[in-house]
C-alpha cells in the first residue's frame, strides 16, 4: 500500500530560507507541498469533511519568535493548518513556552535542520506526536515545574488543570471507593465529594465519574 503523502505548507520569514525549504522538500516522496491557494481549498474541504482530509502541517522558519513570527503561527492555524513544526535560530525559554501555547508540536534549531530531520518532524506532527530537542524539553519541563511551585501551587492548582482536592478525589474513585468512603478518608462531607466530581465532569465535559477517572488516567493527571 502506498503511504499517504503529508501535505505541508511552508512559510519562512526570509526568501532564502523559503527557497531552501521548498527546494529540499520538493524532492521528498513523503511530502506534498501546498501553495497558499491550495491551502485555502483544503481549508474549505476540512470544513466539509474532516474525516477524509489529511491534516496540513505548517513548516515555519524564523530567526526568533518575535511578534511577527507569532502572527505567522496564529495565521497558520487560522488558515487550516492543524499541526505546526517550527525551525528557529534562537529559541529562548519564553519563546519555547509561547510556541507550545500556540500549538507547535515540533521544534528544530536551524543549525540542526537537515532534510531528514525536517521530514521526521513533519511525519511526527502529522501523526499527532510532538518532538523537542532534549535540552529544550528539559527547559520546558523546568518552566512547568517553576510555574507549578510559584504560581499554581499557592492557589491550590496544578498544571493539569485539576486542584489538589480534585486529584485526591479522582485517585480514590480510581481505587474503587464510593462517595461515603472518600468523604471519610478525606474528612469531607459526602456533598463536598459529589460537588467535586460534578465540577470535574462538567468542566471537562465528561459523562460520569468513570469517564472522569478514565480521562485522568489517560492524560496522566493521576
């Protein structure tokens, strides 16, 4: 069976990088390059039937993640690119967090941007996977840890979006305990336990407590 080619929209902030990326990817059998006009047509197709339209991956090359680069990332999402790979010359901690917040799933330094590595990231992005250089991943995790300690923890929250109380309740539900047992173990009223579960299922749009536990386990929240 022939492997489906990945539609890729390339946008660099300088003409030389644009030419180089297009030239390198045009020769790759795994990739099909998408023009601006084709991207607009695909966007209409996605609105009509997302099941048969492959996800377009945006490949964006910048020097640094400044205001202009941020606008390009946002524009890519607005134009129908459901995955984004970013190539950058300078990627500091703030830029890294901004890129992740904007939905970038793959990051590559310009000095490491060989054709093979670019294609690998594009394939990972198309499959819904993320990829960061090990040192950047460590810096990102460090930022999340600092945010947890200094911003979220004092407010009783975590980076998962669940409060400590919600996490404790879900863990006990996952252990098979009923409302009365959870209330007794945590020194809460049964009404409080029910309210916690109701808040979690409503906020995350889940069907019931079993669905909430399954979601939390799948996402690594508990």
